[in-house]
C-alpha cells in the first residue's frame, strides 16, 4: 500500500493527528452502539411466543412486521449513504440510538397492531436510513490506513459479543422476574424492552457528547459544496474495485445466511441430533463471532486483508461441501467442529469485507454513497435467499433439500473467493504502476 495518503484513499480521512487511545475509545463506543441498537428489533429470536401473547397478534402478523422492516432496510441503504455524506456520522448515530430507544419505550406499552406497524417502520428508518452507512463511515474514518482490518473486525466481532452478553443478561432478568418474583411474562418482557431501550438512549447521549478525533472531523467537513448525486453515483458505478467489493459482500453475506439453517439440518433424522444438541451447537457457533471477526481483522492487518479474505471464502466453501456429507459422518463431534469452523470463517469474512473499502480509492465526500451502493448489492440476498431456501427444502424434503442449499452457498462462497482474487490482482497491478 502506498504511504501517500492521497493515493491510499484515506487523504483527509486518515486520523493521523488523533491518538491511538482516542480512536480505540471511539471504536469501543461504536461497537457497543452497534451491539445494542439491533437486538431490540429482533427480540422474536428469543421471545416470539411471549410477543404473540403480549401484543395479541398472530405469527402471520408478526411476519408482516418483519417484512415491512426488511423492505425499509433495502430501500434505505442508498439514501443512508447519501445522508452520511451530508451530516456528521456522529450526530446520525446519536440520533439513531436515542430515537430507537424512544420507540422502544412506546413498544414496551404493548400498543395495537397498527401502532406496531408504525414502530417497526420507524425502526427501519432509525437503524437503516440514519444509522447503517453512518457507522460504517465512522469506523472507516477513525481507523488509520493500517488499522482498517482490525477496526472492522472489532466492529463485527465485538458487536456479536455485546449482543450475546446483552441477550444473556436479558434472559436472566426475564427468568428472575417470572420465576423468582412470580410476575407475568408480560411484565418480564416489558423490563427486557426497558433494558435495551434505556441502554440505547444512554449510549446516544454519550456518543452525541463525545468529541470527534481530528481526522474524523476533517473528513466530515471535507468538500461540503453542493454535489450532483447522479454524477457521483455514476462515478462510483464505474469504479471496478467498488464493483468487486460489492460482489465479495454479495457472496460472503450468503455464507452467513447459510448458518441460519444449521440447526434444522442437524436435527434431520439422517443426522440424528436432538433439538437440544443441535441448538447447543448452533448457539456455540454464535460465540465464534468475536474469534472470527477480531482474529480475522488482526490477521488481515498483519498479513493482507484480501489474502485472509480469500482463504476464508474458499475454506468456508470447502467446509460447506463437507457439511453436505454430514449424514455419512457417524462421529457427531466432527460435525460440531465443522459447524464451529464454518462459524469462524463466516465471521472472519464479515469482519473483513468492509475493510477493503479503504482500497477502493473512493473520495471522502462520496464515501457514504459508496457504502450505500455496496450495501444495496451486497445485502440483496436478504430478499432472495429465504425464497431459495424455502423452495429447495419444500421441494426436496429431508437432508437433500439442505444439501442442495449448502451446495449453492458453497458455490457462491467460492465465487466470492474468485472476486477477492481479482480484487487483489488489481491492487497489485495498481501498486506496480505507482
């Protein structure tokens, strides 16, 4: 990588004048913010039966709420980037946390279904439009050029750790209120919502008051003249590195999606694990997130972000192919180790792909728009993969449907590895020319 800031794509965004301690404190706050803001939206993962009881809604109605949320996310990715180029990311993040927490307080009152639609729709805006690109841009601007891998690794791995810790505290609180205190599940659920809501509001206030590192302030104030969005977008679309990054995120994100199906696959009669054992293994996989995310980030900075990403994508592809043979593996310990290995590779991929943004030679004044553009392409599997998974598992019941699904994901992971190789080759070519 060139030592010239202008050539490295960091220019004013490189926080040379801020101390390492300042930047790591900022990163820690962002990690906690990212780990705290989303769980309140997805309490159904643990409390779905309670939610149906408390809100007096059906599973179909709950599905409508999350469908609306996902649709708003997809629509908001690009405008989110545009907004992050025009408003200081620190202010956007602070607003998002406070607004999400305030909506959570309304949510805790068990409002009508119509009000729930409004709440989920507003959550889509406060965690999508005003938060997503802002936090990616914020991390990119506070990290030095040689810290991009570890900072994004910490963001994803640390966020996973925070989510796991908060979920553990929340379920402990829920159990204490219902079993020890003898209160209803509705009261316990309200306290869980309070915990997340007040944490978001408190973090929002703190992040709103924390001073920007000098490099981040410089990036936030760079070139604030009126810009032509369509011209900027056309320029970004023509950026080959950005196109390859979009392909890498698109393929790598599908590996993450495949892990949602592990529990159901392991419970199939041909493999024979009980619901409890399959659930334990897949829960243990969640704790691989800090190992894969943070470890992958440090390895990326120590050696090469693209090289580590290439290895992780191809290793995940190979492991998924082996997982397809799980019905023939009599030793369930081997199957469990395989699932955990895929987990480590998955989170290494997630922790690394955004760190490549620094290599795409995107001007600081359009960095947010670039993040939005990559997100639209990279996270589009959210709309497609559930349909593919549903079709294969219903058309081919049993393990065969899952094997076809994992085979498709393995192919996409390998395709992502090829895109990462092309990304690395282009970097090498540019370095040789310079």
